[in-house]
């Protein structure tokens, strides 16, 4: 069976082309993506062209038909769109980016680009799950500064002093909810721990420096291209 990138019904309903990467899948559109640095900067597709793309961990776009994206190998990829699909964003959220506010920065930039009152949809893609993601005290301290309320619920005992198993997605969801994403507009690809599933996903935690990368993309649609959910 030929694999294709993973889709999600919430984004399908916005009428946007999108996909979450799988091992061995090369998305067909040319994806414009930044040079990711685990920060909170947001850029545009224009700044991701050429040999020296901008340093950023989120991209926002209203350019119809232009694919933007991020690459991951355990971090949380988040694809966002306006309800009409005419503006989109792709966010790369590892623990450093979460601690620095990349999710909030991405949502704020998307709202500035689109009608600030239009509802947004957000979907979390494949990432390392709390079953596999053990972190130490410096990581916990960095996250506690930004997530004092949410962090305790995102932790499980790891069996070693100063360590815990971390649910990155729970923190990303908390940030999206705080940014005004409605619960019904917030989704995730299910059963997609990158570390557990070597058949479908790359994982840096599992494979180290030889790990590949998963490419995730989203494309804004033209409002003249037909009703939401249809694709030419």
C-alpha cells in the first residue's frame, strides 16, 4: 500500500491542503520552511526562500497555493488555519519552544494576518508521547516558569529522582486554549507516538543523530476556489 501524509478532518473542513509526515513519504508540494532553532520567532513564506531561510519555529501565510511547513523528529508539529482556510500557520513546538512561547506567538501572528475575530482551528501531529519522553530537572524548571498551572498534570513519575515523563501535547493544548482556540476546534492525530512507532515515524529519542525528519505542511486556499472542503 502506498503511504500518503496524514490528514485531519478539522483541517479538511477548512478546505486546506495539509499533511503530517510519515517515514518514507515525500509530500508533493514544495514546502517553504524556516531554519528551526527551538525559539519563538514567527516568519513568512517569503523569508523561507533561497539558500538562507529565516531562523524561526513558526510560519504564517495567506499565499494561496503555497505550502509552508516545519520538520520534526519528536517535537510537536501544529498546523493551524482560519475557519475559511484563507490563512494558515505551521508551528514546531519542542520543550524549548514551548517554554519560550512559540505556540502563543504563532497564534498571535496568524490572528494579525487574518480577520482577528475569525475562529481558528489547530491540530497537533505525531510527536513523542509521555510513554517515552523522560526529561530532567532543567527541562522541568524551564517549563514550570511558563506553565505553572498545566505542568503538574503533564507529568508522570519516571522512577529516577529529578526526572519525569512529560506530555508535550498537554502543554501545547493548554497554550492553544489560552490563546482562544475553542475545544471543538482543537484536534490531534491519534496513536502517533514517534518513539513507539518505528514503522511510521522518525524519532531522535529512539534513533539519535541518524534519525530522519518528518515534514508537515499546510497550504492556504483561495476563497474563490470553491466551498470549504473542496479542492481543485
